[in-house]
C-alpha cells in the first residue's frame, strides 16, 4: 500500500492536512468497485481520510451518478457498498 502520510512535516501531502478535499464521481467508482490502476493510491487516500488526516466531501449529484448503473443493473450489493461508505 502507498504511504501518503499527511502530517504537517510530510512534504507534498502537507497541503492536504486538515483540509476538505472534493471527491468527484470517477474516484468514488474506482475505489468502491476496485477495478482501477489507481486502487493502491486511492486506498491510501481513503485510509488517510478515515484516520482524520483530511476530509473528503462530495456532492449529492456525484452520489446519484455512482448509483445509477448499479441500480439499473440490479446490483444491490454494490448499491449497499456505496450507501455504507458515503451516506
């Protein structure tokens, strides 16, 4: 897993420490569905978010966008994963 420590003394990531970071649709889909070449990096960012290093924010529109396809295809487990993580 990639280390992206966001403590104040950590160089480039210091810009993220204690900030709110907007998360758009694509990274949400890539993270939850796990089919991205960015998965390791996304896991590190979501872990840092969970640890309180910074806070992700997103819009209700982005949340609706990530739910459209799973709802349309009847993928209730995937819908539940999104809801657990983001609602």
